[in-house]
């Protein structure tokens, strides 16, 4: 039986990489592979119960704490085995895995846009990896140039979770509602630009009927609340309010390696207005989707008119059908494509270039410098559970306790 191991940061927290890892589990379980997931952040049985309830497929996956990897013994089994390391800060684990498994296919997944990778990533030894997966040919070219590593294959993340609408049975009405669904992180998502578009549309184009719904989570929520107050947009911009059934999805992210929310909106039959990305990778991923209108330069006046045009147009059956066909092709055959693309690198990857006397200790120190200790103290575990209780989450997030817990995390 083929064994698949997925190494991630926190499967219990929402986000694009979490969704990608859950999709990987589904893809491999469907092929009857044995799947084990290693989680960096600490968790307990209550976390597991919640996860199994929300994501049933995880009940078929062996979920372990990262410490288990440090206790591995040399593998002499001839069974084919894959390791997917799905966060760049965890890439040092490849050296540890290669120590006890010389034959394994160790694949590093690049989920962070290259522009946002830390400077310290350049010092990570990529020698133990069989290969690296990136989303587009452009990222492959830039990664190779910047990090001097050429065992790279191109494949988008799995889209297994997408429920593709049936075009002939989907009716989307013309609407003046816009929806941004993203993590509240200005460094990547640039949601403030979406708010500025509404300011221009309202004040300069005199379209006060266009409403913006911003749904998500993250550290920069207060930035958007302040902008809403500053520009008196309380009747035009809404944060975490249930969006209407019909809307045009809006993405203004500086950079993406895919753009799950774009794919999800199109899959449900919605129009999308999206910025091409500072590195044009978002456009590279979805350029063949007719339901997407593109913002090219972040020129506020031109982009505002593009948004107005989008909300003024009807969705035709022809464009919807063509868009769903593109997503269907992107979604199909993930495991088959992965095996084909990685097979050319089979047998590649060696022990770390600089042999450490104690690779376990060295790796652990590297990870803790970047991510903090994997083990969570009792008070942090209690906080994580309490913030799930209705009514307490908002109180805890606004309190000094929340800031203190974040400070002691590392």
C-alpha cells in the first residue's frame, strides 16, 4: 500500500493551506492510500472531535503531533512513501525525514507567494527534497532563479472541495452587491483598496447603490472598521454580515499562489472582478475563465468603472458554461497528474548538504525560532477552547489577554 504523509502547521485553523491539505487527504483516501497527517501546533481530543465533525474525511486519516516525526526509525520497508511538507517554515524537516527514509519522495509545497517568503528561507537546505511543487510556470522560473534549485514541477493545489454548479440549472441575477472573502491581512490581500473603490464609486461615479460585503478573519479587521468610519461608509460597506444570494466577487489581493475564493465564487456561478496580482500569478491561474473581469494596474478610476461595468452585466449561459468547464479541467485527475509529474524526480534527494551531529535537535531549534514551540501550555489550550464558546470569542479577541497569549506563543 502506498503511504502518504502530509506535514502542516495547523489543520484545526481555517485558511487556504488548511483547505489544500484537507483536499489532499480526500484525493489520496479516494485512491485507497494510507494517509497520515502531522500537525505542528499542539492539539487534544476535543480538537480532533471538532475536526472529525466538520470534515468527515479526517476520521480516515491518522493525525499525529509533530513530535512523532522526531521519533521515527530508519525505514527498510519497500513500500512507496510520499511526504508533503506544506508550509515553508517546516521545510527544515526534510533533512530529518531523509535521515530515516532514503527512498521516500519528499515534496515541498510552496503556498506562500515568493514576494512574501522570509529572507531566512534562502538559507534552507533543499538538498533532501525529491522535488518542489509550485502553482505556475512563472513561479517555477522565479524560484529556480532565486533559490538555485531546479527539481520543480507545476501543479495547482487540489480543488476537490469545489461543488461545480450545473450551468443550465443556475440562475444568477444582475446585482449591485460586491463580496470580498479573504483573510484580513493587508500585506497580502489589500482589502483597503476594495474599500477605496467604493469611496470612488460612491463619491465620483454617484453610484450609492453598490454595496460591499467584507467577510473573513484576521489581524487587520480594525483597519477596515476605521476606514468605514473615516469615509462614512456604514451604509455601503459591511464586515462579516451575511452576504445576499447574488453578488459579484471582488479580489484585490497583491499576490496569490492560486486564489481559492476566486475559484469558489466561479464554481457557484458568480461573476468575479479580480486584480491580476503584482506578479500576475492570479491572472496566470485563471486567465481562461470568462466570468472573471481583470484589474490590471490598480488605477482607481479605471478599476471603479470596471466594477460598475461588472455589476451592470448579465451572466450569459455561454460564459458560465465555459467557466465551469475550465474549473472542471483544473479539478480533475489530481493524483494521476501528481504521480506523472513527480515520477521524473524519483530517487532524487540526498542527505543534508551539511551533515549535523544531531539533526533532530538542529531541526527542532530551526522550527521553534520560526514558529514558536509546538507544545502549548495549559492556559493557551484553555484560551483556544473558550474562544469557541458563543459570546466569549469577541470578548477574548478584544482583551489584553489575547494580546498577551499571542506574545508568549513564541
